[in-house]
C-alpha cells in the first residue's frame, strides 16, 4: 500500500524555547514531510528549495530526491 500526502511547507515549525524551560533550546518540528527523524526537522527540507508554485513533487523517501513532478491540477 502506498499513500501520497500533500505537504506545502518547505521549512520546519519552530517551537519557542519559552515553552520548554528545561533546556531553553528551540525545537524545530518537520513540516515538509521529508525528515528521517520525525517529528524533528533534520534539514531534509533543503531538498524542497527548487520547488516552484503550481507544481506537485514526488520524493523518494530513501534518497530525498524528486522522482516525479507534474502541474498541480487543484
Ligand atoms: S522541515 Fe522537514 S526536514 Fe526540516
């Protein structure tokens, strides 16, 4: 079984360190769907930089490379 999930974010969500008074460090939650360490961002979102509006991109989760792209009919 396979599933396509639409992710339109190309950068992580930043959690304010004030919400985590224990260590005071920012926490970045993946919003692009490419991370290998969910829910944390592992910088895999850098693969999204070449994306252009109006297109859909399909990624290989192992290589983080684009395997297909096509116009977004939405
Ligand atoms: S936002 Fe997904 S890896 Fe950074």
